[in-house]
C-alpha cells in the first residue's frame, strides 16, 4: 500500500508536462502537455493541428506514455491544471490511450479543449468534465480531486490537490501569487493554509524562476508598463501593433482598455487569439467583442487589412499573433508582405511578452525583429511580467502547504536544483524529502 509517482514529462526539459500518481491500484495523470519548441519546429505554428500521437512522439513533442505501460489500465482520471498548451496540448493526441479515463479541469480549460476539438475535428473517447474552482470531485472511493484557485497568465489556473488515504498531493504547476490581478480572483491563500494544517504528503512545484531572488511582480505592473508605452509614445499618425500570448486574457483586457483610451478601433487578428477569446466569452469570463473586431479566417484578415490601409492605420490598434516570431503567425506574414499591410517609418510594434529562451524562438524572433526594423518601424520589447512564481513566492507556498516531500517540476536538473536548494534552506533534505527527478523516473513515497 503506497503512493508511487512517475514523472513522465517536464522533468528533464521545459515542456510536455505530465506526471502520473499511483495510489494503491489507481492512477491519476496530472497534465498532458506539448513540448512547444519541438511542436513548433515540426509544425511552424503555435496552434494545434490534427496529427497522430506517433508522429508527435517521434519528434519528442508529447509525453511518452510507454513509460507507464504497466499502469495503463489503472488510470482513472486525467487532470490538467490550466489551459496552456504545455499542460493540455497533448490531450487531443494521447488522452485516447486511456479511453475510460475522464478529463477533469476548470471551465475555461474545458472550453479551450472543446474549441481545439471542434476547430480540428478531433474526437476523443474520454468524458470531459468541468469542475469549478475551489470545488472537489470524487474520482473513486479513495481519491478526490480539488482545484484551488490560482493566479497565472491564463484564466482559471488551478493548483490541483489530490486527496488520498495517505495525505494530500499538491500540484503547483504553474502558478504565481498575484494579490492585484487584473482579471479573476486572488489566489485562495486560506485554502492553502488549511491544507498545510491538514497535512500534505507531497508538493510538486514548478521551478522556472526559483533562482530569481524576488517576488514575481503582479499583472497590474505589466498593465502599467503597457500604459507607459501605449499612451506615452508619439505615434498619433502611425500604426500601432501589439502582440502577446493569445491565452493571456488579462493582458488582452489591459490592451483593449488602453486602445479605447487612444480612441483607436481595436482589431484582433489570428486563429489562436480567436480561440482563447471566444472560449472566454462562451463562459462569460469576458466580453471583449463589445469593443473589438475579431478576425480569424485568412480571406477576412486580408479584407480588413486592405480596409485599414485605406482608412488610415493610425485609426486602429492591431492585436496580432506571432509574439515568438512563429513563421506562420500573422505578424511574420505581415512583415513578409504576405498580407496587405505596409509598414512605414515610425510605426510601432509592441511585444508584450518575453522571448521563451529556446534556440528556435530566439532565432525566429531575431529574424522577425530584423525584418521589422528594416522597414523603419519601432520595436518595444519585453513589455511584460511573467506569470510564474519566483523564489520568494515558492518559499511562501512551501511555508503555507508544509509538505512532507517536494518534487521540483517544469524544467531540467539545473533549475530543479535551484528549487531544491531553497527547500534545503527550509530544512528539507536531498533524496529524503526533496527529490530531483527525470523523465521516466519513479519514486515511492511513504
Ligand atoms: Zn502555464
């Protein structure tokens, strides 16, 4: 009788997050994510396309579920923590390996999945169950799942809490502690404190910024940064183009507010923007389309850009896909003159994001920025605050939850080490109570 963890993906690299937890003879899978760099290298797009699990496994873009072949028939639930593709993006391709297992997630995450299935005409045999934040769902006689409200960079992010006969397992992948969010509620600190009092057996926690000795600034700081640029730059007669993460509805909300202040007509261009915005509107999280025109299809995008060129681009604020320089996204296509838009001297391009530090993205972004500059346009970079916790947030989390064991996640050994050293500062012992894992490793917890 025991708990065994198999770290399937996201423990030797950043991406394809997935962890299996075996509680006696039942298994729960937490997250089923894509490796975005490998996926985009293969598809040249950040959007999900219909493909097979096998071809994606070959290019190392999905978690390898052969690693739990012996647990396959025991899986009773797939639980994605939030709607980012490095946490849900492998579901369309690999959930059917566990056909009887329901997928349980927050309403926004479920809505994003539904959009992906519909857009790509993908059907999976699994039941999709949406569970409200701060609610509990009984998976079996012995296991329940609770989704605790968290802040991150997408709506309805949750910290997953598995209730087991051996204690609670807390999965904090991804989160940040934002006390001044611009969309949605503050994290449920009270519940985390209760969990700490009730006793947590294990905390699986992201470690991307565990080396940064700070508290990650609030999303309201990013809003100020955007305001500074959008309202502060002299560009009255120029085009203004903003690009950011399509799923970052809080950021998009700030961009819309500022666009309204500028009295520019706001136009969103691109498939993935349409996907995440419509998903948010369907569950009444936002009502952006009161204030914006949302264009998804290629021919309509060409039509509206022609109209904008004619009417005067200074009257518009364009929000487009392509913040990482993805070759097939709107911004890259605009710059390559594949769309009817002419950049001119002094036009403004704002990157409300950071470059995800992998070779492919760095190369794509370098190329894109060179092309933008060659047309005389001005670039404003890094108008952004991360959605991930930093070292001092992790310290607060560990103090709140007081787990017996800690496993760092969401990156390879270097970054996991940073989280482990923080745990050691707090009295944990390597290999006894803080465990560095790799993809495919297993550990039994007592
Ligand atoms: Zn995330």
